[in-house]
């Protein structure tokens, strides 16, 4: 079971690469966020959040992003 933070965020899945991180999180069980982070020399350069209401849409987008950006299946 995933840990829920004091702000109501619950990390469902996370994938990391040297320069890229993709995170799937639930916010109070009502919203789902896919967050994509780009790193350069260990410093976060940019971040983009995508917000969904439906969990299946968020998981589909997360899996598609992992395949497209990280090359994992």
C-alpha cells in the first residue's frame, strides 16, 4: 500500500531515468496527476503536470508516456 502525504497525494507508480522522471499520483482519490520531470546534472530543469479525473485515463497516459519517453514496455 502506498503512503499518503499530509497534502493528500498518494504515489501510485514512479519511473526514473538519469534525465527523466515520470510519476503517477492520486490526489485525495478524486484527481490523478501524471508529472513529467526533466533533469540536467541532477537539477530539475522543467516539469509538466497532466491532470485527469478518471484513473484509467491517467494510467493509460502514464504507460504511454513511459513507453514513448523511457522506451520501457
